[in-house]
């Protein structure tokens, strides 16, 4: 006679094993085995469909919200990670942090879906003739969460903190911002040390544009990160680091919808950091969360597969102006020779790399820093970018290694050596292995693959002060954003050493973030010229010229554009199709949802 | 005699902790690159004056050993420094997170004990039988499956399949009560419990097989006592000593072992903070948490050693 408790234990294991082995037909969509099978099938279908689409648009269309809005409800959002801090001027911020900061703070200006800058806390603005003074008119009657009024003086008082802020200091320098003056209660003037025709773009960025209570921030610098006070649609309710951050409706929010209903609609939002990509998606599919963000193409593929399997979710996908790939360190022979860079670029199969990244049919191949739906995108550059041509690449490389004057000092005919480095992410490693195999197969390249954590990876490229000459060789990287091209390009293409600057008569102009160590006076001149005019056609031509130089000088090579996803449970509206105060559509991308117009329909 | 043992153990404990602290500090120090650069966003790197200001503020321009001894000196007073990235005191971060990690480790140990004891005892009692063979297969499988994989399986089974439990998040007892807390704790704890469960079930089984062959067990059987009574009252206790020791050692190990599980289940424990610290190159946080985990492990080991010395006079004499 077996004891009863033995039977209970045996039954438990039996149930668990049976449950593990079987899957109910009605719930197969959430079965990981079937998900994985369906993912394969569905992805294959998507590949075909998106293959045709790959040259076209894979972004979700921004559409007007047609559902009738309603108040109430709560939303739990799965974020990629915990925010390092919520002080916009001080803390380094990526997608998760930007999501929270966007709920708590308002920025002076805002980005539109078409990439232009539109109004937010500033209703309108104008510049003097040489773009060195910018005057902004501000919305009246805005108050902070603690009831204090927001005025032009607030922006003036914020400036000293921003000047020395770890996050804002660099933006202040990049914008050459020297002074902020309150003209009257609702008019503020920003004074720049040099012309910048795209200055309002800097005020979209939370580092410089997010409005915080300067008095409180000075009084409790560390504490502000845990209890931030902004003018945003939501107020901090609870900050439980690495677990959940709960924000609740700001009853005194200044913004109203088109019908005059006060925003926001939601009672509260719960941000939950879920670093593991699979668990984050599972949390959405199981209803533990109602929304999630991702920048991983593999997760986008899995989310698409889950939707195809019947999951009741909405996928908002965006490419944005961010492109991945690798950069060559021009200080590091043989990469100082354009023949080598061109050869390696031509022998890098972009489509195979994107496939290894899990991005086939999701990520568009990159040819420049702008995605095809960006106003700055150039067909001419796309056509000029070197295509995959293995034989041509081999011929160029042969020419280099047979050159008695080759720059790496090796003997004629000897293989070149490159170190190909990426952070230790499985998909990134798979992608660089594609390049490694192709380059090694020529018999002319010795490739060493290395992986370092993200920060070490960046540090290798950056080098050490005061010279900042990175020791990297070929380095995985991402470039660009949805803001004005000047915010990234002008910073990264300035002289990389003081000696280089001096050689071109640009004494003192130097940037540590020219990671490729590439400098071209023509390119630099074009970039300076581009911030001296606000005529779009002129600026477009100048940035096109810069990208054309990239296609010939090749300081970088591209894989694909960074696809991002916001996945939502069905019944959440207002995240796609949110509008600025002037009624124009707001910008999407980087999987950062704008929550002040979100509402639930169920 | 016991005083000498205690003194010797304490000296060894201090030496080990000193070595751990030095090794942790130097290993983090050896990471390439400048920790200041981790604090700043790419845009902030253009401001060289700002970089130098922050370096001076954090006293990173001092020589390595000056910084080490300052850190150790402060640590001895309970001050593990402040995160370079978030400005949060490291001691506060540990204090906030240790309840989560500790609860997970204790719950995992409890689950492992509650299941290992009956499984081990019954396997020994039915040595070579179906149950014993089935459990042998189960423990082999449990030892072979990494905890994070078990976690992913549990999420699939109990969240996606049955929707019984949440896949992620942590309900604090103080906020939402014990039941809600257990809802979020049970899956990660069960994932962590698998390996100790398997090890201890095997240990108990092996010890008990020996115990069941002792004369006093045969004598109890001859007296006509019931099997269950003999098993639980006479055989289990002498067969549990090894397992109890191992449980104690495992508890120390589990605190470090929660690192991956906490990441899979997105729990606000020490492991999650350590991982994010590594990603952010948050030097003070990495050093502080590593030292803390190592200290717990070393102290638990020392306590177990002392327990042995108390229980077994032969060890005291050695």
C-alpha cells in the first residue's frame, strides 16, 4: 500500500509532465513550442511579403485616432531596462528612461512625425538674422506637479544646472548655448555663441528641453531622481527601482484634446523594467503587462509571429533615422587606406547580416544615416553606396596587399589583420560572424573577433583623455536619430585631434566623439554651412554631399536601419496618432510611447 | 580549545574578505576605459572641462591603492560609496534589494527541503523500485537543467499556458500582502530550488540507505513499529546531517545564484542590480554588491565550519 502523500507527489509530477507535453488546441497561440514553430513558418511568409516591401515602407502608418476617447484605467508597460535616473539634465537616457521622462516632463519643443520641430511648451519661436538669438513664446498657465508656475524665468534658472549637468553639458556645448534670458513671463531668449539654424531641435531633447523645477533640483540633487517634479501629464506616485515605477494622472495638466477635454485620459501608468526580451514579450502575451517596447529585430519577429498566431496585440513598428553597422578606425592601419575600407565594405553581405540579426523583412538595408521616409533621405546616396560585390572587393584588397607601400608595414602579399568587435549579444555576434567568414574566405584577411560589454566597447572606441584616440579596429556601432542631422553629424565629424584642427586653421575645435577619426575639411565646411541657413533645400544638398562623401571615403559600413517596436494589447488608443498642440502628428520611433493622449477602449 | 578554533576561523575569515575585496577592486579597475565616460551620454563627451570636473569630484584622479584603502576603510564603517551613475548610496541599494534576494533564496531552500526530504527518504525506502528510479531520473534532469531554463519553462507553463501566475514583477509583502507576494515569488524560487532539491534528495537517499541497514533500525522493525514511523522518527534524523550542512552552504550560494533568475523574472533583487551595474559600468555598485555577496558566502561557510566544530569534537582537536 503506497502512502497517500506519495500519490500526491507522483500526481503533481505527472500533471506537470503531461501539461508540458500537451497543448490545448485553443491556447496554442501562447504555447512556446507552437510559437516557435509558427514563428518559423510565419517568418518565412513575412520574408516573402516584406522582401517585396523591403525596398518600400515597413513603418506603421501614423493614423488619426478615430475611437472616442474615455477617461480612466491603468496601463502597465514592459520596458527594456530600469532608467538610470530621472533627472533630464543629469542622467544618461535611453528608450526606457525617455519613456518615463516623457510622462513626467514636458519639453519646450516637440518632434513631428515628418521630422520637423513643432510646438509644445513653446507656442512659436523666431531667430535673429544670423541664428545666434532664438526667442520662444511659452504657453501660459502651466504649473509643475507641486503647484509652482512655469515661466520664462524657470528656463533661465534651469540653465546653470544644465551647463554642468552630466547629460546636458555636452548638448549645451554642441548648441553653443551661452545664455538664457527671460524677456517677460512667457518669453525667453536663448543666446548662442555661434549660428545654429536648427537650435529648436535641441529643445526636443530632454537633456536641454525637459522642464524641471530648478529650485527643487538644486535643493535635493540626488533625491530629484527618485521624486522628479515636472509639468508632464503624469506625476510620480511610486519609484521602486528595478521593480515598478507608478505615475498617476496630473489633474492640473495644461494640455487639452481637440474637443477641449483635459488630458491625460489614463489614471495611472506602471513602468516595469523587464530586461529579458523573451520574458517581456511573454508578459505582454499573458496579460501581465499591456504594452512593451523593444529595439531587437528578433523580438519584433517573435511579436509578429505571435500576432499571426492569433494574439490580440497591436504592433507599432518604426525604422527611424538610426542605422547600425560598423566603423573603421582610420588611425589604425590598414584601415587608413580607402582601398581596404572599400574592399571590406564590398565584401560585406548586407542582406546576410540583416538575416543574421533576425531582421529580414523588418530592417531596411542602410545606405546612409537617414531612413527612406526621412526628409533627409537621398536616393542619390543610396545609389552611390557600394553594393555587395565580392570579386571587386577581393581585387581591391589584392591591390593593397601587393602594394610595396602598403600602410600597415607588412610584406607584400601578407594578409591584413583586423579586429572585429561587437558587444556580446547573440544576434550581433551572429551578424559579425557573417562578415568574418566572408573576409576570411578571401585568404587575405586575418580576422580576430572580440566581444566586450557595451560600456567597454564604447570606451575602446573613445580612447582616454586628453587625446581620445580609440584603439579599436572595426567596431560595431549605431548612428543618427530622428532630430535635425546637425545634432549628430556636426558633433561627430569635427576634427578628432587638436593637431588636425590646427593643421586646418581650426584651432581649439576638437571632438572626442569622432570615433572613426575621420576628418574632411569639405565635409566639415558643409556641416558648418548647414547650420548657418534654414533653407531646407540648401541644407538638404549639404547633408547629401556629406553622405556622398561617406559613400566614397567609407569611414563606416552599414547593416540595416534600427527597427523598433511598441507592442500593445488591443484596446489601447492614442499612442499612434497623438498630436501636437497645433494639431500636427507627433513623431514616433525608438519605441518611446507618448502617453499623454493614450486611452483605453475596453 | 573552542576559543582557539574561533580565533583561527575569524582570522581566516578576515583574510579571505580582504583578498575578496582586493580582487574585486583590482578586477573592476582592470576593465579597459575610463569610468567617467560611462557616466556621460555621447553628447557629454565633448565637454572636456566637465569630464575633468567630474573626475575630481569623484576623486578618481587619486592613485589606485589610495582609492582602494579609502573604499575598504569606508566599507568597514558601512559606507560602500555612491553609484557613479545614479548617485544612490550602494549600501541603500543593497538594503533595498536584499529582502527580495533573501526571500528568494530562503523560499528556494524551503521548497528544496520540503521536496528533497520525502523524495530522498522514499527513494531509500524503496531502493531500486519504480519510485526510486523515477526520482533518480528526475534528479538527474533537475541537475542538468540550468535554473534560467527552468524559469523560462515555468513562465510558459504557468503564465502563458494556464495564466495562473504573473510572469514578471515583484509584489512586496509590505505593499500587497503575503499571498500576492508569493504569487510573484513562487516561480523564480521554484526555478532556483531545482538544483538544491536534486542534490539534497540524493544526499538524503544515500545517507538513509546506510541508516536503514543499521542494527537499531532492524531492531525497531523487529519490535513491529510501522515503516513510516521508523522512517521519519528513527532513520531521517541521522541521515539528514550532511544534507543540513549542504543546505546551509547552498543558501550562501543561492544569494549569488539569483543573479540570472532575477533577470529572467525581472525581480528587483541584488542580482538585477549587479547586472545593470555591469552594463552601466557602475564601478562602485559592482564592487559593493560583489563584496556583499562574497561576505555572505564566506560568513555562512565559516558559521557552518564552526557548527561542525561544535557538533564534532574531533574537528575541534584538529
